[in-house]
C-alpha cells in the first residue's frame, strides 16, 4: 500500500521536508516513488509547495496521505484560495 508522507532532509535542528509517495513499509527517509512537494517550517513565512494534480492522481490510485500531510494539503488549499 502507498502512503503520501514527509521525509526529513536538512541539517541538525534545521529540518526541511519533502512530501513523497512511498510504500507504507519503507523507512521514513528510504526509497520513494515520487516527490510531490516540499515543506520548510524554518523559513518565515513557512515555505509550502505541493503539486495538487499529482497528489490527486496518487490518491485516486489508492495512496493514503498521513494526518500531517492531510493538514498541509488543507493549509495549502487555503493559501492558494487567498492568493
């Protein structure tokens, strides 16, 4: 089964996350199928970029977003609507 989740990048105490589609059993920072966005909480304002087309494609194919990614999708949808 596939999951849409975060994988950690960046230096110690300076995290940067990629939003990826990966097998649910794969390690957090292990093998993934596709990068569908990124999230940088250390920047002001927070940097968040998601490819909604590809996320919709993978959800239609059975991928399950994690709770955190689900929140980011909602958050990015609100910011795009405001822009």
